[in-house]
């Protein structure tokens, strides 16, 4: 059984691509055949963060336009077995992705035995973001602890409930998960950021995890090696927790308060 | 799953249940022609000063964007009388589209404007359908030509077409056609009071950008109405959760309609056209369980 998971947010720059790279890597490390698709046409980010930009020959749009076979465009990760990347193209044509083409490729990936198809959405709530979510079975909504990000996430949750294949065909609702990223307990304490509790109250969806604000993220994306691969960092631990939780294991929530093992951890664990 | 219904405009309903579809469904048929029209906003022009029209429209749209953005609109020229002939129709269409409205047809088109109307790709609305929509039969009242057949229930206060619009005078009037009009042979009294319909019940959060409209009905929401969302009912609105977005009760003019909510954090509350914006809500009601109702034509808030 394949699962199509969209990583989406509405607001830009909140950590979708970082999350896509880390979660795809983490799931693949657990032995599941996984592909991360970059839906951010025109920008090409995921391949950089995953360190395979030099190996891009064909891309998602080439495959949709039948200029290349899917196998030619898929990049196999050099570090992690079972991990593949389908890069975005640098074409300026925002309409390059159409539902038929995307649907055909997702179907083909399922036929190839991919268990997890991770869709890295572009920012916004327009066509590009809607394409990325259209075929999703599940959604990880990436949110930063600030009002504008929460509002955008709320809008995206509305779209997930209305503008997706499942919604249109009357299928079961897309399962949604909240991932709070760039979280800084210190700033929450100072009242400069919304708390986990605030965000949960506003969005009302289950918490998948909290990723702390950390310099390790920038360093690892500069290296082209997802943070999750260096288990010594907070971020890696946080993303590992998220992966295990996502795959069904119980993990207490961490990184919510300055000291570890927090009350919130037990509340939402 | 019970996602909110497709966006339906409350300012709605030239519900012309015209001739039953002449095309009976047969296996081979590629489509049905239905003589019904779901819901439609009628823009009844009262001025040919298009700058004024556009300016006032933008104000209206800014107040209730989700009701109007991308809404199909029927333009009624009936109230313009002889002035209609002088209307720069192409300009009007451009103005409407720049306001993100979608003009689809025009009613009460003087002969001289038929060309511009069809050139602009709009339909010419046929009077018989309007007559039915009003429930007045096919025969128009003698004075219909001056006010147009699409009178709303607020028609009594209409100003003459020739009046120069002062700042106070509404330019374009967005009508709620069909509000009081029987939608067909079965329609009787306003169905807000229909005993068996039961209220519309929503049990999932209403998210930013979503609109829920309980037409001719009460609305019960059992989950938060979030910032940027809108819940609208022709009857009462009950929200057993925080109201962070906008709520509109009595959307078609029912003055007795009320809004009840468990936790008031609203961006706007409106009843029958009167409204209160977030910043006008007295601090003592913030976060409180309240009801909102009309008193002397204005919205009042009271703790529950
Ligand atoms: N947990 C974190 N701590 C610190 N910095 C972070 C964290 N997560 C992401 N960032 C940084 O935020 C920036 C945006 O991240 P990313 O590209 O993943 O966001 P995005 O949502 O994909 O953006 P876009 O909307 O442009 O696609 C990057 O510079 C990244 O290094
Ligand atoms: Mg990105």
C-alpha cells in the first residue's frame, strides 16, 4: 500500500522543504521505499537540501511532458537505501503541472512499489500548492509559531478538505498532522511566539511533533545532507521522533519547554 | 465527510423555476437543460457614474469579500430608466470584473444597448423569467418599467433613478432577489420557519477562506469558526465554539435573527445588514459567551 503525503503550509519559508527532506530520509532509513517529489516548479530546492543537485538530468516536468521516462528522472540517494528524489524543474512555466500528468506519475510511482510518496509543496494556496495536495492521502501541515503562519495553515486545512481528489470524489477525509517548526521555548516564554497550546487550539488538528529552531538546519542544508543524518543534534532527534511517531510508534513530545521531559510532553504524548 | 457546501451566495436567488427542462434524460443525451437557476446576486444600477459605482462596490466587497469575490452577477438596468441608454456598458463590465465580480447577464436592456451587451459576451435576460422569479406571474405591474421587476424586499426605500447620488445615497444596490419570492409552485411562506427542514449543522472547524451558508435556515456550528472564515444564515447562527471569523445572521433581511456564540473573538458580526467590526466590540465581551441581535436597526451584544 502506498501513501501519498503532502508537506504543505500556505506561508513560505516555514520549513516544508527541510521537513520533506528529513522525513523522507527518516522513513527510508526504516526500510520503506520512499520518494520525495519537489512540486516547487521554478525554484528547485529539494535537490539542493538533499545534496543531489549535480545529478539532476531530467525532472518532474520532463516526465509529465513525456520528454523523459520516470526512471530517468528519479535520483537514487547515495547515502540512504530506498530513498529517491524526483526533482522540480527550473522552468518558469507555473502551469507545467496538470492534474492528469501528476496523477499519472503518482500512479506509476505506486506501481513501482513506493510505499511513501512525499510531496514537497510550494508556498501559497494557489495552483501549485493545490497540485501538490491534490492526490494526497495524508497531509503534514508545517506551521511556525506565529499568527500569520497559523492563519495560512488554517486556510490550507480548508483547501485540503475541499480541493483535493478525496474531497471531490467524496472519499475519506485526508488525515492531517500538525508539525510545529522553528520553535523556540525561550521566545514563547517571553511572549514573542505562540505556544504549542495556542497553535493547537487555533488549528485543532493532532500534533505530530515540534522541531526546535536550530542552526544545524542551515548548516546541513548547506552541506546537502538532511539534518536527521547527524543524530547528535536537537533537530535530528526531533525529526527522528516525528518519523517514528508517524510510523505508529509512541514517542513523548520533546523540545516544547526549555527543560526536557515537559508537562506538554505528557499532555500531547 | 461533511465539508461545507459549495459557496452559495446569500444575496441570492432569482430562483426562476422556469419551464421544466425540455430535454428529458435519455441515455444518449450529453446534457440536461434545466430551467432553474440556483442563486445569483443582482446588481441593480442606480447611477451611470461608473467611478461612483466602482468606488461603492469596492467598499461593499471589502466588507464582505467572500460573498462577492468571483460571484456571478446579473446586472439590472431597470432602475436607470432613460439614463440606461447613456451607460458606457463596456466600461461597466470592465469595472465589475476589476472588482472580481463576474457579470453574466443583463436585465432590462434598452434596445440601444443590446449590441454592447452581447458584444461584451453577456446574456440578455428575458423578462418572463424575472416575472416568475418575483412570483408576480408573467404580467408585470404597470410601474415595473421604472423600478425594474427585480425588486428586493427592501424596495420600499429605493430612491428614484434620476436622483444624483450624494455620498449618502447608495450607488449600486446589491439586491437579494428572490428572498421573498416563491421559488416555484411549492414555495410558500419564507422557509426560515419551515418546521421540518431542521437547522444546518456543521461539526468540523470552518477554516479561513471557507464560507458556510444556511439558506432559508438556521445554522448550528459545533466547531470553531476560524479567522478568515464566514458563517452565514438566513435565520439564526449558533456557534458552540469560538467565533474568530465572521458571522452573518438574517442574511436576507430577517431582523429577528440572532447570533449566539460561546466565545466571541469575531472579526465581524452582522445581522440583516447591520454589522459590528472587531475593533468596535466592547472589551467586556471579548472571549465571552454572547448573543447578538438587532435593536433600533443596530447590532447589540449581550452576555449570555
Ligand atoms: N528548525 C529550523 N531551525 C532553523 N532554521 C530553519 C528550521 N527549519 C527551516 N529553517 C530555515 O528556514 C528557511 C526556509 O526553510 P525551507 O526551505 O525548508 O522552507 P519552505 O517552507 O520549504 O520554504 P518555501 O516556502 O520557500 O518552499 C531555510 O533557510 C531553512 O534553513
Ligand atoms: Mg520549499
